[in-house]
C-alpha cells in the first residue's frame, strides 16, 4: 500500500499488485513511457532501479526486477516481477 501511495504521490504512475508469489506489479500511466516512442523495449530503466532499491531494503536482500511488459511495446501497462536474487 505504501509503494502505491509513494508512486502516485510523486507522479510515477499508478501501481497495482497483480500477484504476491511471485511478486508482480502493474504500473499504469507510467511516467517514463508517457514520453518515449513506441517500440522501445525495456523503457522503464528508472522504475526498475527504484523497485530494486525499495524491495531490496524491504526484504533485506538483493532482488531481481524484470520488466515483463511495457507500455512502449503497446501494452496497457508496465508489468514488473520482483524476486530475491539467487546468489
């Protein structure tokens, strides 16, 4: 809930939790994608970095963030999957 409020408060977009195992988040109205041309794969580099930092701190271990879909490839939203990094 805090991540949703944070993301919206700072104008990064609207976050919805899709799944908790594995953790998947959808970002609607993604601020990064709103200005990028269509056809750019993996356009959400800043969001990936922010999710990585936030969830690594929350889980007290490094996490891997993958962008599964992006608004720049024509998707309705950007979907991210967050998992602990296997060391």
